[in-house]
C-alpha cells in the first residue's frame, strides 16, 4: 500500500503576484445533473466534532469538483488519528484523514484519488521535476502566461496543487488536475461553460461595465461606465476552441487587447482583429458566476485597479488568488 502523505517539502515556490456571466443556464455549474462525484464513510470517527469537520470539508471539496468538472465515482473516507496529515491508498482508493482535514486538504486528496501522483503513467511526465505533458503546460499557461510551467515530484505538483493552506484551490486546482489526467491518458472533464454571444461585462467590485467610450482607433484604452444601453458596453464573445476567447466591441468592431502591455497597472486597450495572443483571453471561473479575464500573452488579469469612477481606464494586474473583486467580471445581457 502506498502512502501519499502531504508532508513532503515542495522544492519550488509558487509564482506570486505583487498585488495583495452569465453562464449557460443549461450548464449551471452549481446544479449540473450529469456525472458527479460522491463520497461515503468507511467508518465514522468517534469524535463527533471531527466527523462534522470532515463531512463539511468533503462536501465542499466534492462540490467544487462537481461544479467545475464532470467526474463520477464514490470516494470512501475514514479517519485515522495516527496519520500526520491525510493520505490516499492510490488511484480510486480510499482517503484517510488524520491531522489535517480542512477543505483544501480534501481537494488535494481528491486530486490524488483522481490520479495525480497515483496513476501508473504519472512518472512518464514528472521525472525531470518539471511536468512535460502538453495539456498540463497549456492549462497553466492559461492562468499564468506563456512562460509558466508546472513543478512536480513523485506525488505532487505546483502551482495550484492545493499542497498548503496558503495555496489556492477551487477552479484552478480542478482544472490543472484535469489537464494532468489528460496527459496521463485519463479523461479531462473540466467545464468551460461560456457560450458565444453578445454580452456586457460587469465588474464585481463596483458594478460598472466594460466600455470603450465610443473609441474606434487602434490602441485606444478601454474603460468602465455605469449601466447603459450603449453599444459601447456590448462585446461579442467568440470561442477559439482551445479554452481562449476573443472579445469584440460592437462599437467600432475592435478587440480587447493588451497592446503589448504586461506590467501591473499598465492600460488595456483595443485593436483590430489579429492572431496576437494579446487578444486571447481565458475566462477562469471564480464563484457566483464571476470569472477572471486572463490574457494569454501575459497571464495578467483585466482589473479596475480599485477605481470605481465612470471613465476609469482598465489595467493589467497579476491574479490575486481569486480574492480581488476588482478583477472579477460576469457576463450579463
């Protein structure tokens, strides 16, 4: 029996940043009725408080996987006070909690249950300490830009491996897990539920809408404005079929574009249609129908910079662990 305890020191530090939707109704992530993970107890802990804590963590973790992917199967769970943190006994085996049983730990162990660090072909891609599978590399670059990679060892991966409590989990963890599965020859059922169409983009922090202020010149900046019926706030969302999207403003027909800007706080603009990665954006779900809009060229997010005034210019900023509402948006009519 293999012991996949989460106590091994990670040899690489996560990349950090310097800043502390309409979804299809038929694909409503919180209520999807298709394939789903479930879990059950092998045996109940004698301590009711521990039982409640593990139950809450597993419910939340399984909920995240069911929200953001379409895996199926029943995960068997038990408690063992002698286990330092938590462990699995291999691919599709049981999960055993010990000294750690919060939601992050549960999500981490579920990724082991699904094959990360436990499936037979894991070593084919992890032996150099850097993941070599093309699906995993492409997925992390959706989040962190074209130079991003995935560190790994015989059991774990980073970033987005939910190895520590200060590491993010949720969508990015589920999505990376799925991409690593695809490299190993398993299914990747990560959901990309945003439909092509014409929308307005509303910011979560201030409620303002992405607006080009009527500008139709290449290189002009994009801003935000209070809700209106203007075509300046209407954007045509088109899927490129690879997890990236393009956004064209109805006014002027120009595309949301970083105009080669990559620094935190640099302005975001618009440009005529091109194949540039400056115009390709990943919509990475956060919660409650909101998402981060991440540029493929830089890995930076579209951000209001905390400026809630009409006409404020939108900027690039590194992803802030899903906690910054300034860089969260939703699609509305």
